[in-house]
C-alpha cells in the first residue's frame, strides 16, 4: 500500500477525531495530543483522582474531599490535579477557600471514541 492510499486520522481537513484506533493510523499532531492525555492518565494517583471526580454524584468534587484519600501532601495532590487540567480532562472553579473539580465529558468521549472497536471488527468469543 502506498502512502497516498493510507488514510491518516486527524488529517481529514478539519482536524477532528471521528474515527477510532482500529479504523486508521494516527496523524502526527493527533498522536501528540492524545499522548498528552494518556501520559496524564498514566500515573496511578492521577488515574485514581480522575476516577474519584468522574464517579462523584452531582458531577463535581471539592479538593478537600480528594486529599484525605491519599497518603500525599496537599501540594502534591494539587500538582496532579493541575496536570489533569493541562491535559484537558478536568476543569475547576474556586469557591471561597476551596476548589471544585469536574470531568470534561468531551475529553472522555474523545478517548472512548478513539479506543472503541468498530462493530464489524469485534471478535466474538
């Protein structure tokens, strides 16, 4: 197959991600963007924080509720939350003394869409 026949994800003109991992190879820019997200999720503390925030009833959680769940200092937890924010996975808002965090659904939808297998490619056991 020549390079001209190979369709690259993220190079369809508008730069959007509408196809998954199993449908076409990633373009260079999209791979770099997704690598930032996966790198942020590649740490067990950040993965746990993300899970705690995403599973919270009401959709948001105060940092004061996250910190006691870890045997880490508050500045370390804040650093991990900052990395999740920089990766575009969560957002936050200061309310008085406390900061509240919530998951950005579009980021999770993008990851889910990227990792999803097309129905025709699924193997039945």
